[in-house]
């Protein structure tokens, strides 16, 4: 899958705290995985896009709530602009 974000059921971005947006994104990923008969243990690579360096620690904490060892390969990019519907 590609392009998952903190979006509602209509695909519109939901602006919230970083933590709530991150959880919403991972919950959206979980729904897609479940529909395919999969779960987070099946994920082999994750690309994370953070708007702010300050969110790094919070993201790492949240990431570990959804993924466990051995963690998927991960690339994290920081400083990308946010878009909304």
C-alpha cells in the first residue's frame, strides 16, 4: 500500500496533534492490512514522512506500538509540507 495518512473515511486529511494523526494513520493501515487478511507482522518496509524533527521521539514510540522485532526496514524523511483536502 502507499500514501496512507491521517485521513477520514472520505480520504480527507484530519489535522490533529501529531500523536493522534500518527495513530489514525496506523489505524488506517491496520484496516487495509486486515481487509487483505494480513497484519503488521507482514509489513517488510515502512516509509515515514514527518513534518517536524521534534516529532521524531514521539513517532518512534508510536511506531513500536504497531510493529515489533524484527522491525520492517524503515526510511524516515523529515520536513515535508502537509496537504489537506
